[in-house]
């Protein structure tokens, strides 16, 4: 599965249904989100919180993060 798809959705879309990610996909998704969120106010999120967040990559390496309260945040990554 592509990285963008993992970050953009909280569940996998199969046809017209939403299906939970596999354990491996969930672990990859959390790892990616933790990397994006490191050093921000969201750096100490629980797995449950991360599972309910989405991220979409913007040009220039920034991301729009939608948190569990449905707020959008623009985050940059330091590399």
C-alpha cells in the first residue's frame, strides 16, 4: 500500500466498504505519523489517537494533519 494512502485514510477502502488495516499496516501508519508529528504538540499521542488522525502531504514537505477533534493543522518535517 502506498504511503499516501496509509496516511490519508483511517481504514482501507475495499470497493465501497471500509476495512481495518492489518497489524503491520497499522504499525507502519503509526510509525509514519510519529515521524511527522515528532517535536510538535502531538508528539506524545497514543496509538488510539494516531489511529484516528489523517495526514496529507503538501508541496514542500509539509503535511496537513487532521486530529481526533477534526481540526486541521499544518506541520513541517525537519530532515
